[in-house]
């Protein structure tokens, strides 16, 4: 028996010696191919070697890293697991395994691999940087920043750590510092496509669109097979209303990374902007299938539901409940405790307004009169501005505020803490689920009373927001039980600032043209196929009439062509449709002088566009639907004494438009009377409207002091 064991040992030794003689040249050849950049050939050589020596550590490790670089993360993980089993003391192998696991979105396991690498080599800067990457993916941003800073303390020239740090700072909304970190990464590694893509995102948020586009272009040129560059540029293009091109970039990103959450989400925004609502919702759903708690996708889906025909109030509010269950409830469970605001019934109250639209944005025209006309003896105003966009309108809002806080680069935690420190009694959200919202702050309940109004006006779904400003037409009493907030009625759910000085109103243009011009000054995304069909029937009914459509998106030729094609499909020739793009606001308002009757969009109605038309003397035809977004036009017209311009269906809508077009003299008379009629209504008079808001705030406060909400 001893002789047999000895023979086997001798044979094994000979086999190992022969394998070593064969393996070492093969390994040297594979490594040389790898060094020369002949990666497919190197992979083949490593595989051949592993057939001969399955546990050859270097081959397992190198082939695993090549598979990881090629984004074949599952195969990479298999190989790298074998590598660390062969040599559990290799810090490099543990680090490489972490990269593969991070690529598989198993970020907790990736962090564990990086920690094992660091236990073996505490000063392993790249492992620290990668630990930061995995932490960012888990939204542990502060931990990530600590990892990046440790890495940079070891190696100040590690471009990857500067890049990761820049992205983490973007996640914290600290865009100025993010740009500084990304600049450092690019000074070390000028052709670093990932850093360029990240800097494009930061620059976009800082409103530096030309620079952001340049970075996106360069990132794509350097790494056309990396989805991040395409996505970075898509985000910029979307924000500057080049929607068709943004959509193209999203498609390119998805061709590279079919499971990219961000690509599906941004494509959804593009499709919604192009009026392709069902496709947009499908894109958001694909993103949410991958990450159910993706806050931006849930909010974007909520906003896009506004465009869905026949969507019920129940459906709208259920979508908001999803946001609360997936996002808000988790935040609220960790929020700070009770408030120490003094409960004096009659004291001067501190109002805190939170918005990303304290600038030349349509939403600002709605809530600006409220802030301007508050009774300052009763209320102190604090404005929390959450956008980097600053213009002349921003200056006006700063003049209305007793205290102004630039919160554009603050985290939700910091903003919530400042609101508490400012002693805000009533905190007002002006955004809802629109872009730039800070609903995460409202989930933290930093003020004893919280209200939503004006910016979106359809409810937030947050139980931490106590009240919702609206009116009986916009939100009928029969559906109010579906809302998380208590509905408080104002003269109308919106008002509007008066027209700027110097805007002249003309007579009804049909008097001189000899034909009636219908106008649509809403976003293209609001123009549903049903509306196109109804408007086409109106123009068929009114001989010689024309349709004028104005929106900033119409500067995009593809958007123009697509819109005209939709009308052509309804037998309305292109020569009867005039299209106007972006102009200055004064020119925008003056364009109403070319319109006899405005046509409201549906299912999502206009808000500011309806009020502006009426201020310019142009009557608006609206259709009253069932969901809140489809009741806005009816609410405005009813509040301003024009209920006869509100239809309850398509046929009535057509009849109102056609009948109005047949009475040019009456149109011209109404045109002259409308401005005075609006000013006489509480909904149209800013001072009267603001008094109603002041009274509502005081009633909320008294209820709170008496132990209520």
C-alpha cells in the first residue's frame, strides 16, 4: 500500500511538473496579448490555459476582469469567485469581484468584497474608490464621500475617486463642488468619458447648458459604446426643449444598456413631451420594474397620468399613494419629532414657500400674486428657492420675501433643518410632483402645518401635507375623500398676475382678416389625439378658419412635422395650421391678438395659458372632464363668470366654438369686456384672492392651536 501511495505521489509530481512547463509559456503569452490590448485573443489564451490548469489564479483573475470590463458581469463573477477561492489573500481579486457584483447591481455584496480587499490592504486607494461607488448606488452618499476622501488621501491623483466624488456630490445637489471634483478628475485624465458625462449633468443643473452639451458631445465621441454619455446629453437636450434629439439619445443609450433605469425614465419624459403618453407610461413602468422605489420615475408617472384620457381621480390618487408607500413613508419614519412653534392664535405667522420656480416659469405667474399681496402685518414670508435659475422674476420674489434662502444645492435633510430653524409655522409646497419638487422635505414634516397649492394642484398623496388649495369645480365634493390632504376652497384653484405694462389688446382679428382664427397656446405634450380630431372638426365646420398653435417645442422641426402629420390624418391640411415657437413673453402675449377664440387642450387642460388668453380678451372653449387635470379650464372659466364657454363633451365643445365663430360682433364685444370682468372677480383680482388665502392660513392655524390639524 505504501508503494502504491508513493507511485501516485510520483505520478502527480511528474504531472504538475509537465503542466507547469506547459502553463507558464501559455500564461506568459496570454499576459503579453493582454498587455498589447489584443483582448479577444487574450481571452482565448486564458480560456485555453484554464482547460489545462482550471485553478490557475492569474488566468482566472485576468479573464474575470476582462469579462467585467466587457460588462459580462455574471461570467466575471463566476471566474472571480474561483480566483478568490484559490487565493483568498489576494486583495486585487476581492476588489475585482466587487466590481463584477456592483455591475450586477448587488451593491451590498460588492461593498463586502471591497471591504475584504481593504482588510488585506488598508491603503488600497482604488478599492476605497470603488467602495464609494457601491455606496452611492445604495444612496449612502455620505459614506461614499468618506470613502472617496480616504482614497484621495492615499492617492491624490486617482481620477476615479475624483469622478466618483463628483457624482456623489451631484446626488447631494452640491453641483458647484461636484464640478470642481470633476474638473480635477479631467485635469488628471483629460479623455475621461465618465467624468465628462457626470460634469454635463452638474452643469445642466447649474443652467450652464452650452457647456453641458459640449461635455455630452465629447463623452459620446470618446466612448460611443457607453450609455452614460448619451444619457447625459439627453438630459440637457430635454431641458432645452430639443425633445426629438433627446429621445434619439435615449434610444442609443438603451441599445447599449437595455436595463438602464435612467434611460427608460428619461425616454419616458421625452415621449410624454412628444404627446406619446401610453409609450411614456410604459417607459416609466420599465424603470420601476427594475427599481420600484425610483422616486423620479414615480413622480414622472404621476405627472404623465394627467394626459391620459378618462383616467379617474381614483387612479390619480392611487399613483400618489405608491409614491408615499415606496418613498415618503420610509422618510417619515426617520423624521424629527414634534414642533415647538408657540400656539398663539393671533400672532404673526411665518409662512415658508418651497419652489424651484421662483423665476420666469409659468407656475410663478400663478403664485406670484399671492406672495405679493399677503398682509405683511399678519405674515412673515420665507422663500426657499430650489433652482439655480436666477432672473429678473427671481429678483421680484426676493423683494416679496422677508427672508430668502437659496436652497438650490441643499440636501433634503439640510433644507428640512433650516425650515425648523426658521420657525416656519405653515410650509407651502408649490410644485407637487412636477420637476424640481422637494416632496422628500415635506415627508419629513419640518413645519407643524403643511399645504400644497398652485404649482400642480392635483394633490400629492402625502399624509404629512395637511391641506390642498382648490375649488369646488376643480375638485368636486364627491371625490374629496380620496385625497390624503384636506381640500380648502379658494375663489379658484389658481389666479394670475396682471399683464405686464405696455401689452396692447387688439380688436377681434376676424374683423379685419375676414376669417376666424382659433388658437392653442398650450404645451405640445397636452395635445391629445382626441383634441386634434375635435379641432379638425371645428375647422371643417367653420369655413376659411385657421388654427394657430404656439409652443417653445415647435422650434424643433421634427416636432412640427409630427404635429402637422397628426392633423393631416384628420383631414386638416397643413396650410390651415400656423405654428409658432419660442418668443419673449411680451411677444407671446401679443400673439393672442392674432386669435379670435382659444381652444383648451384635453384631457389635461391649460392653466396659465387659459388665464393669459382671457386677460388678453380672448374667450376660451374648455371641456369639463372627470379627473382634476381635465377640470382646470372649467374651474377657471366658471370662477371668472364664463360657464357658457364650458362643454360637457366633444359635441358641445364643437358647438360652442362654431357658434362663437359665427358671431364676430359678439366676440369683439366680449373681447373688450373681459379684462374688467376678470378684475371684478375674486379669482382674477390678486388682492382679493390673496385675502382669501390669508384667511385660509389663519383658519388652519386656529385649528392647529385648538388641537386640530
